[in-house]
C-alpha cells in the first residue's frame, strides 16, 4: 500500500509541475483536465503526507525510548508512543478508504429526473413528494436547484420533472437515489381507507462540460414553440419553449420553464449533454445498450430500491436492508443519515474486494 501511495504522490507532484508550465496555463481545456485530475488525488496525498509525519514521529519516539537512560524521559517517550499508535491505525484505515477507486463524476453537478410510475394519480403525488424531498435536501446543503421542465398532473401531482442541482459533491451524495421508489399509503382520493402501492422513478445524471461532449450542430433539430401552463402574457404571445432532438441517438429534451428562449435552450443543452455523457459511460462499462433504462427500469412495483410505508411511518432501503422511521423528517430533506449508510455499505463492499 505504501508503494502505491508513494507513486500517487509522485504523480500528484508531476501534475502540479505540468499545471505550472506556460503551455498548460494558456490552454484552458488542458488546464481544466489536469486540475480535475489533481483534485481527485488531493485527499489521498494529504492523508499520506500526514501519515508520514505520524510515522516519523513514532519512529523518533521509539528510538528515544530505546536509547534513553533517564526514566522520566523514557516515560514521556512511552506516552508519546501510546498517543501515536491509535492515530497511526486510524490513518491507515482512512488511507485504505481513500485508495478505493473514485467515481470520476462524484464532484459534478447533476440533472435529476423524477417521473410518476405505476399507480395513477397517487404515483404523480408521490413523484411530487420526491421532488420536494430532493429540493429541500439541496437547500439544506446550500446547493442550487433549477427546474428544466415540469409536467404537472391533477391534484398537485407531477407526471415528470427534470431539474438541475448545482453544488460540490452533488453526484456523490445523490447517485444512489436512482431507481424505482415505492410508496404504500392511503391516497387522499381513497374513501374506504384502503392502502395503495404506487411507484416513481428517479434518474441521476452527472452534468457534462461542453469540452467533454462534442455535440455537432448538424446533429440537432431545434423547435421553438409557445410554452403551456401559467405564465401570463409572455407565455401566450412569445415563443420561448425549446425542444431539442439529437438525431443520431433520438434523445429529445424539452425546456419551457424560463421566459427566455436563450435560457431554455441553454438548460436543454445541459440536459442533452448529461444524457449523452451518461450514455457513453454506460456503453464503455458494457452495462446497458440504452442510456437511462438501467437506472429506472420500467417503473413496475417489483423493481424497487426503497419503500416508503406511511401507515407504519417506515422507510426501507432494500439494497442494504436498512429500515428507518420518521418519514416526515426524511421527506423534509433530512437524508444524510440514510445516504451515509448507503455510502458506507458501498465502501465496505469495495474494501472486501480491494487488495492492499
């Protein structure tokens, strides 16, 4: 492990040297690429350097104990060793975690898509609950939330909502939310008190930079039309909504939330690049042949990752076998305890197969 860490530090130093050269400093694309790579190594290099300081201090304390004739000084050396050893052990465990393969998308902003699944109107109400939950979580993290497109249903539900979340580490915190979410509760429309089961699907896509995904203008079909829904005279008189079709893949993105045609086009292009990046990454991983189906499945009740049971005030994540209570708190955006548990589980699985 120490040899691996030494090589990582050497590569980190080489990256810093490259970034300082005039040819890189004057090339924004190259500079961004190298700076991003350096950022992925900063944590492990910092921990390794701290480990070396502790190791040197421990070695000096042991040498002092071996050579010291004065009992009082020897006692001080023994005390120093007792203090340093648990710190060393903790640092080694942290280094093992830091050496786990990093998801290159972890620090990115994200595009989230929440859609009603099976269950009719109740599924739309549940999709609206999930959208509010993620929006409130983002607000607690002081991240920005920006709606790209929303298709509302009756009774305050949502058929589909696409939105951006901008904030450091947004993808790392929310990437495990993708999949089918199931709710069990008595709908407001149910007069007999019978519990219904409905679903909503969640997709989480890392945002792509323009330099990463080259979208040829000739591949795009762009339609401008009048936005629907509330919005006053601007909606009725000015065509601001944008529909972009990426003809090689057939991906269609619609944005009509903004009053500005330019803003809608910018948002739609961001979603398109995110979907194309997701598609390419999944092709490279040989996991799927379609860019989003692996995340959300078909929306059937049996494809669940999590169940929200209102009568029993219980939320169960089926991937890690975790059950928690106090649904109102979770739906209010207090998701850190749940997300931490899932992240820790995933790290433990990685450690089981990691050779150090």
